[in-house]
C-alpha cells in the first residue's frame, strides 16, 4: 500500500477551537482520523504529523525521502514566507500537494502569496477539510498512473 504523509503546520493543532467561523468545528484529531480512514478506503496508508515549528516541519519533509510516495501539506502561516520549507520541498524527490482550509484569496493580502506553491504539484484552497480528501484522491490517481 502506498504511503502518504500529512503535515499540518502552526496553529492547526487548535482546529475546532481556533476561529471556527473560518476553519470550522472539526478538531485536528477528528480530521486526522477521518483522513486516515478515507485514505485506507482508497488503498492508501496515511501518516499524520503536526508541528508549530518550522525546523520540525523541515525535518519531517527530509525524513519523507524514501519513506513516502507523497506529502499533503498545510503549512499554515509559513505558506506566506518560509523559504526554508520551500527549499526543503525542492530538495526532496517527493511530490507535494498544498492544502488550505480557508480561501486565502478572499482574506488579507499577505495570505494571497504562497512561496510554497511553485515547488508543489498543485494547490487546493477554500474547500474546507474536503480539500485534504481531494488531495488524497489526486495522489491516488497520480500513483496509479505512475506505477
Ligand atoms: C491556512 C491559511 C493561512 O493563511 C493561515 O495562516 C493558517 C491556515 C488555511 O488552512 O486556510 O494557519 O493555511
């Protein structure tokens, strides 16, 4: 079974509590359980990781080399300025899909820029937690085409 890594960045540990009008009521634990089950239904094995720390996220991306067929990442606010996370993604030969729960383009101007997107296969924004499921389905199709 192909393995995917889900990385959620800073403040996403507070999902369900943090600005629920923007990010919804689902907690990170519920999200991770739902996505793990959804991945399994699609013959994929999902590992979940969350950190508020840039270096820990970079280490997780490096460690994904040789271990995972794809990474789904919501880098939180790091999206908008972390060249270090961008370089980590560019340094490993693992395809990455960027996901945002909210529609960053409808929000403050600083959220309109992603320094991560240019090194990703694709980006899904504004569809709530469904965006993560769409990323799993995109990987499923991509992995079937690239066996
Ligand atoms: C977010 C959008 C970011 O701008 C914000 O800093 C987050 C969450 C999203 O999922 O919509 O922490 O990545």
